[in-house]
C-alpha cells in the first residue's frame, strides 16, 4: 500500500477452486501471491501455469523441496515466510533458490529477533536443535483473558542470551536449528513429538527422509492405534505421478538413512491431504489406517526353527501371517514386543537375547544366527545367569 499497490482478498470459495483463483490472478494483474503450501499444491494440480513476473510467498505450513521446485518452475521468485499469529504475523523470511535442497525460513525481519534455545534457556550451538523463541515489535501482549496460557508462552528473556533484552519472548513450540550460513531451519513441532515402544519419535525427521524419495510428493507421519490395541507408526503419503512404490520399497529406502524404530509400519497413499478451513493440513481428518499389517510377499518357513519363530511373530504382533524374510520392525515391533517374543521363545526352549533383533531383523536371519550353535547358547545362558 505504501508504494501504490493494491491488496486483493479472495473469498473462501475462490481459494478452494483453482480455476476461480487463476481467473482472479489474471483479472487483477496480480504480481504477488501469498498462500499456504497446501493451496499452492491445489493451484498446481488445477493446471495453473503461473507467470514469470510473479513473486510467490509461501507460509503457514512447512514448504517442501519438491513443492518449492514446482512453484519456481512457474514463477519468477519464491520466498518462504514464517511467523505464528502471536507475533503478528511474519517473523522471518527468505528467498528460495532453484535447486535448493534444504528449505529454511531465512532470517528475522526488521525489528524482530529469533533465538534457538536449549531446555536450559541457553543458545543452541550452530546445527544443534532447540526451541525457537521470538522477540521484537511484533510479539503480542498475550492471550485475551487467559493469564495462565500467556505466562506459559510469553516468557521473560533467559540470562544466557547474547544481548540483554527488556521485553518478553514468545515460545513458538517449533523445533529449529541455526545453519552455518545464519539461516534458520524449522524441523517440526515439539507437540508433534511421539513416544512409541520406548522411543521418542520426531515425525518431521521421517517426513524429511520420505520427501527425498522420487515418487513421494508429501507425507505426514503419525502414531495410530489398531483395533487390537497395538500402536503403529503410520505414514500418509501423496504420490508424485502414477507409479506407486510398495511398502517394502519405501521401508528399504528409509532404512538407508533412519534407524529401524523410525521406519513406519504402514504406508497409506492418499490423493491429497484433508485441509482445514484455514487451508492448512488437517491431521485430525486423516482416515484410519488398515488394522492389519501384512508382509508384502510372505515366504514360508523352510526349517522347524523358522516355523516356530514365524509363529511367534504372528502371536506377539497379532498378524495373520508373516514370511521368514519379513522385517520384525515393519510390523510395528518394538522393545515391548521384543521382550514378549523372548519370553515366549524361552518358554519353548529357544534361547535368544533382545539385542539380537537389531542385528537380525527377519526370522530367516534370526534362525540362522541361533542355529544349532551350542557355543552361542552357552554364551546366552551365561549372560542370563549374570
């Protein structure tokens, strides 16, 4: 407005209809478009061709590498913006370059400071993950008539900051780190952290790994309960193209960069993710996953020991069948299930140790490792005595 521009506000119906949105952009000669990543995807899927003079602004949700590349193919420039409503409203931003492999939120805008702090309130070293705090003129006074929540989120500056502040900081609840070039990378929500089978799960870490797969356009990772009361790590994915990778292929891809407990047990393909009225992904509206996890190509046991181990897998994990080459962790197996497996196996006279599962994750590997090696059994027995 300060330089003679106009702001065109679309209606909610226009924002949900890619064709009407495209017409509005063309009709008003729009040169800058601000939208959430979900809305950008909707426009691209609706056949939007873009314009080389257009400046695209993305904010409100994490911007993925593949979406940034698609937007840049149809626009002149792309900026990624960041800022909670409590900081009215953008706090940081930065341009995204073609071929950029890590999407950051850039640097703080004028009259704003960002801090990545560890749990003690000290600044996290470069590259170390902490919580993102925001200070500056944009920080709100608090929440109306909610003094407890205000005191929790709007906090005094800790003593360890590099410069003294006489104002409060807003705790964003976002996990972040400062990169070597000074830009800030946001890595997901602290309140999206999950605990599964004794492990703390960071869904953002898995989603970033899935985004590197050439057939995955976007993903959301959650923990879901099954009908029998078990909990599984579930990845909802939107595919990029007609080809659909199998669950086994995706697990193998993730195992190259993630530990076993971070590999989802279920992969649920969706044509698109459900959106809230504000245009953001609505996690609560994701459909329930299948109740049963089954192997991709079950191979029948070839020895009595393999048969006993496969039968134990079915009992412990509550699945109808498993092959000797299926991975124990692919079925949602974790530390609790391993202990139950060990107890049941020992009751049948099979001696094994819990740590063997992490080195030998299929029943074929585990059976070969156990074998008829009396020396190994003796070692296991001696350790149990200790």
